[in-house]
C-alpha cells in the first residue's frame, strides 16, 4: 500500500491591513499611520517579486466628493510605487479597485502568484485614465497675469 501526500493547497489572497481617512479637509490623504502600514506591504512585495497588491478604496455615503474611493486607492498605489520612502514597487503589480463597503478606508490585499483576488466580483476596477491620484501637497497654481499689465506692455 502506498500513501501519497495530498497536493499543497492553492495559494490564497489575504487582506493584510487597511487605512482609515480621518482628515476631513483632505479625505483622500494617506496619513503617517497609513504610510507605516504601506511600508510593511512594500517590504512584503519586495520579498515576493511574483505577488501583486490589490487596493480597494471605499467611501462613506456621507462623503460627497466624486471619485473619493478611487482617489484613495490611487494614492495608496502612488505611495507604494514611488512615495517618500522610495519603495519603487512596479506600478503594474498594483491593482486599484473601488468597493461598496460604505466606510472611509482602503483595504490592502496581497495576491500571491497563482491566487485570485476573492473580492473581484464585488469591487470595480479604477479607470486610471479618468481618475488620478491627488498629491498630498499640490503645486500652487500659477498666478494669472493681470490684463492691465499685459495691455500696458502692448502699448
């Protein structure tokens, strides 16, 4: 009689952590608490070059900003792909999605090679051609040249 070991279970995606967004003036902002969690995720991605990250941004129904859930997901991606800590994770390894949790957070899932993202049917991919990350410190707008000054120079 021969006893064979069963094959190992297939790899599973796992939710690593999530970030909250308590800043009412900048509800898309990745704060320092979130950055610490994202640094841990970047380390895991560096250790497993085959794994991918899925970021699911959510928004509370009371939050009225359009595309807020998508902006949260994209800001997480922007931080991990090239944020202050310079993790430089290839952006093609990070998938951004929006969820319908109704909470002001983002969820972060590690998906090993061969695994599938279990929430794919209940979340929506972010269209990165239509929604962009919001910088933490936007560049100041250029000051418009006064029409009077332009008119005087023309004379």
